[in-house]
């Protein structure tokens, strides 16, 4: 059976990272694998600058040169000759991108975003594939846009599972070392789409589901799934085992190690997911599978920064009943707001949302037509799964809590800091 490996941007951020990928493969075996690779380092962020500059100037922006130089430096650190085939393939990709920038007529941000940002993954997989070939490890490079088909919801595309499964099963040779891009796909008109930020994990799950893979391994720069993000919490601990259900809960609340969409297809076929360190590939990391909720049983802390707390009430102080609430959620859907927390009373409705598509001002104006509205931007949403009173007390210390909600296994706090 084929195994699916996913390498994120941090694992291939430079020439040494690409070389380390080979060490991981040497330790785990090269055959019967499909490798999903993200854009290198912070390339997606750099290409987002290209998108911004392009839409402001309607010409090929100078910021594209930064992306070119970054990848050229990586290539120079991997290959001995400027005549290596990788140079031609990468320059061809940059020429394709420049042709799009020169001839595109669309001003729709989400469409333009997907057509440009997708080149990060196309370039990274090309470099990785060519380097493996250069090291006498034959690879089968695949274009994810030929295999994963979606609707045309650019930047957050929905998978057409029937078409995708047919294409993947007809194309992927499980006996080879296959390399494919994460994050990207295509719509019925063959325009490039993307699966949402951090969607490369989801790409790995899609491939695993369609190929009935033995397992999926996500290689990270952390030992596995931790009970807290070490950037924001001290003394983070490794979780050795997590059930699918618990991992989905953690992902839903915003745990950054596993993409929220990744787990559902794996759970449906009970395909185990491993999260392991590419720096220490011999360590077992975290196993996500059917079984015990979480081990060890300790509180898990999640924080989402730069959220928006919106407070609503009816203009005539009438009850916030089903009709009002359904209208509110219709608008959240229309303006692509992810709802992370809800609290309502008889005459008020408070919600914490993620303004990831920058539609907040339009949403607020629309809401003000029917409701009394106040909102606060830049708040933080903290979630503790399997909380204890001590964990709550430590989290609340020195924070101004704007909203607090407890359920049986979860407490959520919205704070100003």
C-alpha cells in the first residue's frame, strides 16, 4: 500500500532543508510513496505581496524578483551546474506566471490570488523532484491541478470527490515515488484554485483517501502535536495519541498543527495520521487514529489572534429569535466570516469571527440595516480543551476578559490581549 508524506514550507525553506528531505526518505524508504510539498519557506507570503502590487499597478511587479532570487539561491545550493535541467523548468514556470500577469484581464482578487500564489507549490515540487532525480532517486512529478478538481470558489475551493478520485486512481502509480503539490487544484474550466491557507495537509488527506493509503505522515519542525503553541505558551507538552474526534475538535477550535479539513476524509476510511519531526525522523511523534480520546490527558490550549467580537441586538429591543439569527448567519456566509464562538441571550447576540477575507466593513454596514451593532477588532480567542480550574486561572491572569463560555469539555475566552 502507498504511504503519503507531506512536507511543509519550513521543511524545504532552503537547500539544507531539501537535502534533509532525502535523509528522511532514506530512513523511511523511497518506494510506494506520494510526497506532497508546500511552497518553500515564506513563499506564499511573498507571492501575496506580488498579488497586491500587481492589482495596484496592473503590471509585472518588482516584488516578483524577490521570489525569483529566493528560489535561484536554493537551486544554486543544490546543483553543481547552471546547465542542470531544473533551471529551464523553473524559468519556464516564471515565464508562465509573467505571461499571466501581462495578459490577465480580471480584477477579482480571489481569482487573481489563486492564479499567482499557486506557483509557489509548482516551483517547490519542481526543485525537490529535480534534486531527487539528481541524487539518483527517480521521481514521478504530478500536477495537482490535473488530479484534484473543485468548484470555482477561489481561495477556499470545495472538492469534487467523484471526479478527483477517478483522476487520482487512474494517474498515480503506487509503486513509484510520486511528488505533487499541496494547496492547489483546478475548477471545471481548468483555472487554478486553492484549498485555503495551510491546505497542503488537506491535499495529503485527499490523496490518501482516494488511494486508500496505508497512512499519512505530516513532517513538521515540532516533535508532533503539542498541547499548546510554544510561541504563545510555555512548557508545551507532546500528545502521543489523539483520536480522530478529538483531533477534529482541536482543529475546529484553531489548533495550528493539523488543518481543519484534513481529518474528515482520513476518519471515514480510518487511515492513521502521524505528525512527526523532520529534524528527528526516528522519533514517533503523534499518532491520530481511532481509539482513546487523548494521551496524556492534559489541558490543551489554543489561541487565535486578530479576531473580531461583534455584539448585536434588535433595534426595537425585541427578542433575538430564529428569524433574526438566521439572517445573521446568512450574512456571515455571504461575507465569508468564520464563526468561532457564539453567545446569545433574549435580546442580544455576541459572536467572535475570523475576518480572513477582509469583508468586515461590508458586513457591518449590512448588519446595521437591521440591528444595533458594536464590534471590537484585534481581540484574542483562547480555547482550553479538557480544562481544569487551574488552567483557567492561569490563562485569565493579567487579561481583560470580554466574553467567557464553558461547556463540558471546553472553555473559551475572548480577551483584549
